[in-house]
C-alpha cells in the first residue's frame, strides 16, 4: 500500500472535523480532559435533586411521595449508574450517548416533578430546565452534536407533555413564554458550544504544530550534536569534557580542490554530497561521531562522547572502509578519487562552542597530530603514529614508513595501516 501523504496541520486550524486518525486522537484527548468535569456534573445534579427533596418536605404527603419516587426511584439511580459506568474501561466509546441519556433523564425528571406538583397548569420549573439545557452545552462536556440533540430533545419533550396536559387551553401565554426561553437557551448554548469546540480543536492542532516544531528542532540539533551532548545542552549544562583515551581520524580527498576549479558549482556540491553522505552512513554503522567537514576534509572521533574500549579498532576499520568505498560509489567512480587519512589516539578535550550556531568540536595534541598525519600522508594511504601501531599491531597489518617530520610536532615514527589481519 502506498504511504499516505502527511497532513498539513496548518490547514486544519479552523476545521470542524479532522482526518480519521487525528479525529480519533482529538476525541480521546477530549474524553480524558472532560471526564473529571463530567463526573462533577453528575454529582452536582444528584446533590441538587437531594436538596430540592429536602426543600419539599413540607408538601402534602401524596405529592411528596410522588416527587420522591421520581427523584429517588428514577433520576438519582440513573445518575449514580452513570457515575459508576464512567469508571468502567468500556465507558469511553459510549461516553456521549450515556451522558446525553443522563442529561435527558435529569430534564425529564424536572418536568415529571412539576406534573406531580401542579399538573393542571403545567407551568413547569422552567428555570431548572433552562439550567439543565445550558449545563448540557457546558458542564456536561458533551461533544457539540450530542449537546444539540439533548437540548432540543428536552425542548420537544416539554412541548409534547405541555400539549398533552392541555397547556394550550389552560395557559397558552405561559406555554409560549416557556417555549421561547427554551429555544433561546438552546441557541445560546449552541453558539457557545460551537465556539468552545472550535477553540478546543484549534488548540489541539496548535499543540501538535508546536510538537512538530519541537521535534524538528530536536532533529536539527541531533544533526549538529551527538545525542548525549544534545540532551545535556537542552538541560542547560555547560558542555566541556576531557577524555583520557579517544581516537581521531582526518580524511581528505586528494586534489579535489584542483578538480573542483574546473567544474560547475552544482557539480562540486553534488559530488561532495554523494561522498560525504556515504561516509556518514559508514560512521553511523560503527556508532562513531562525525565532528565536521572543512571543504573536502572529513573529521571523525571514536570514544567520544561515549567511551568505547575498542574505539581505536573501530576507527581503523572505518578508515579501511573509507578507502574501499570511495571508488565503489557509482555516481563518482569515473573520477577515480583517492583519499589521504591520518589517525592518532590519546587524550582530547571536547565541548560545544557558539551561542547561535552550535558546533561540537575537539581540541588537544591528539587532534593536531591526526591532522598532521593526514596532511603529510600519501594518496590512497592511511598514516598512523607509533601509538596507534602498538595498540593495533595484533589485529591489523602495517607497513613501517619511518621517521617523518610533522609541522609543530617535530620527528615522529609513522606507519601505514594496510588492512585487517586474516
């Protein structure tokens, strides 16, 4: 199956509905964010019903028994069942329908109580019903369409009961005024609930846009800095570390500057990108760290920022792979490029410099020696110091080059790394 095109979240800031996977995520987030308020609304409704029962204790016994049956026999049990149901793991997919049922039962309970109290006039406790309808759009935390269905269903139930009890002949003005109050309440609730849901949806998308930007920033940071260093930098740590044992590699493409002077800029950039992208893959495969490129030079460190007991062997294998790979890349094989490589091991200092454009860099004699070994090497060869030779001579084959003079270092015994022992 072809991969789905990524969704442009910025296009959904004013959407009333999202693509399927985003809509599911929004509904899940809405449910968990609303659950506590939803339960508070259920408790509030139950407590209010109990308070009104206490206020009605002075009513005639036959009337009190009727409204007690409505409140404690129907409405409060439904609310308590709904509250208990909200703690069940299977409540989430049925949340809106169950909450709508609780809202309607609460509203019908108000009407039933008024029927018991004063059925001939059926004036209803219209204020209570208005409060319940408004609560359906706000405190009940229903999704918009369910709040609308519940609010208007209560309105029509009211009209049907009122007409059934003869409100047209008994008190038409009262019926019309009550109906207007309920209609206005529903319209106010619809408008407020609509904008509330649009705000929640917009906030949902904006938070994901911020998350996308955060992830993008982190990816950019990880492209610049090693992961452990990036994590420390985000915590505000000063990055300045000393490593007693690490190894450094410098590689340079021989005569690339001369070749690039005869090429178009696009060709130069494309060629370097192909070579260094392949080198990046090899560095990642060994779990090492690319430090930087300078022109056509490439610098790698092993054992930093995470110490490795076999850091030097890993770097030697990487150097051999660099040699082997450069002329196996199909796009550049025709140019027959060669690289010079220098490797040195020893202590280094590593840290992050810069306040805007960060760079993780290395300092110390080990770094300088590796650079000089590369510069004084030969095309297609890997030049190393005696320190490297002594540590790897049992695993790799070397050729003695002899004593060489390095700028700023004086004389140094050098060797050519030839390959891994068979």
